[in-house]
C-alpha cells in the first residue's frame, strides 16, 4: 500500500485497554448501581456503533441495568405488562444498532421497550454525571484524577490507567515515524492521550492530533480524518483502528473527500479478535485486517 500519511487510533492499537477503560465501564456501573454488565458485553455496544466515547457507553450500559432493576420491581409488584423489557445485552445492543447506534439509540430503545412508569423510574435513577465521575476516578486513580479533573478523589484507587500494556513496539514506532508523518485520531481526552503516547514513545505534534477535546462529532464522522490529510498534504492516507466505527470513519472520509485515497485497516488487538473479528472488519469494508499494528510497516511501501 502506497500512502503519504499514517493515522493511528490509540486504544486497542497502541495500548491495551481491556483492563483499563473497559474495566472502568463495568466497575463504574457496578459501583453506582450494584449491578453491571460483563466485560465481554462491552464489545457488543462497540459493534452497535456510535460508542467511540466510553462515557456514553457507560451511560447506555447503566440504562440497561436500571431498566432490568425497575422491571424487576414492577414484576414483583404485578404492575408490568408481559413482554415489556429490553432482553439480553445482545438483544439490547442489536436494537440500539437498529436505532442508529450510540446513546441516542439506547435511549430510544428504552423509551420504546418499556412501560411509561418503568421509563420514568429509569430516568429518575440514571446519573450520567455521577457515572462519569466514578469512571474517571477508577480509570485515572487518585493522583491523576486530582491533577487532571481538579476534584478531590473519594475512592482512593491506584487507577486502571497503570494497567495499559503497550501494543506497539519501539521498532514499529521508529519505522513509521522515519518514513511517514504519523497522526493520531482518538476518542480519548487530550491529557489521557498524552499519557498513552508517552508510554509508547510516540511524539505527535499538536497539529497532527485529534482528541475528544478537539472536535465534538467523534468517529465515525470523517471531519477529523480529512483535516489530518489536509494538514499533512497527503493524497493517500491509512487509518488504523480497532473498531467498526474506525473502519466507517475511513469509508466516510473516502465518500466525503473523493480527491484523496483513504485506506481502512483494522487490528485484532482490541475488542475484535480472531476469525470472528476479521470477518466483522471485512464485512464492514476494511481494506486490510492485521494481527497488530506492528504488521503495518510491512504493509506499506515507503
């Protein structure tokens, strides 16, 4: 593949977030509501689309837990209509996908699946701001939380961020940065992106980065990817990610900016793994599927 610029996602590409962000999703809901989803269920939300932001994924997972709790109370009281529930996580996330994905889709599923009284109970108990605060304390730990969030940590935890193993080798970083302008496109906040990039030894100038703080739309909106292509003067760009939203981002850029080439590459080091993950990438339109980002230099021609 002949490209002029390389754009990399961070989570699941450069660092492993299975025991950090994904663990924080599960544990934040458990901490606030005493029940939660399984960590393996997180990927079903990702596959539904629109959950590049893990805070909104946490909110959607909490809606499912709260709906089941409220439904259970109504069932015990004999006040609910038969069949009025969200079903399993798989059923819930499939329906979210049918409603366009993301938190808006999740809210629509809740509204359309439950009795009005149950919906009111769920919305009364739903606390997105509290969930976000607990998530950040669990993920960042007390020291980072107080430094980056500016509040006093109440949970007193070390922080799951310290459990993020490197997925990209120093040799790959050197090979990529020696031959191409390397950019980053991530849903992380800027400060958390800095921590991950420092961990893997990748220095990316501000003008070649898009984080959560730099744009409102989020993936799969192609605006940031197109902007990085423009900033690097690239006629051909490869975007490497670990979710179907990442693939869709490249495909959307291809449609919106037909004067350039955009190549979508998925890696099997995030939530999508094995032959099932490869099939999902291919079905979504990925141009290439790699075992890891460390196979990328061998795919590219300098």
